[in-house]
């Protein structure tokens, strides 16, 4: 609620509300921390979504990268999405359903897992 020079203000391209760049940057970072993909204008009466490309200059790079990841994950149909079974990895993976894969390798941690049971690889034990 401070009075700031115009050059320190942020205006979204989707609405006409003005906010302090620093405050909007912190607001976006908090929403991304909560895994919210569609970040709305901070004005309580506005439903306009902030577009990531217009916020790039006001949020730290790691927050922007996380926002892109959250947006990508939100686009994947839940039934196709699963996570690497190794707790120290947990990379999001997508089952494209094109073939019956049994043994697979995580593209991030490069460890083997059972694609049918979505568990750590278990040689010699069948999934049923």
C-alpha cells in the first residue's frame, strides 16, 4: 500500500491493476511454492491470470523455472502421470501408453524401475 514510482510498479497484460514489482514477485513465488500453476492477479476481485512470460523479470530464475515445471505438470492428464519410485528422485514421468513396457529407466536418476507396478525394479518377480 506504499506509494511507489511508476517504474517500480508491475501491470499484468491481462488486467489493469498495478502492484509493486517486489510484492508481486513475492506473491508469485508463494503461489508457486504451493504448486499453484495458474497464478491470478493479487487483486481479490480480479480473476485474471498472470502470464509467466510477463513476470520473468520480477521473479527469481529458480522460481520461474519451477513455475514452468508446475504448468507443464498441470497439462499432463492425471492417468498418464506417475513419479519415479526412488524417493531421492521422484521425477515426474508420463506413461504414453504406446507399448507394454515392463522394465524402464528413469531419465533423471538412471535407475531401473518396474513400469507396470511403478516400483523399484524387481528382477525375477512378476507383476500381476
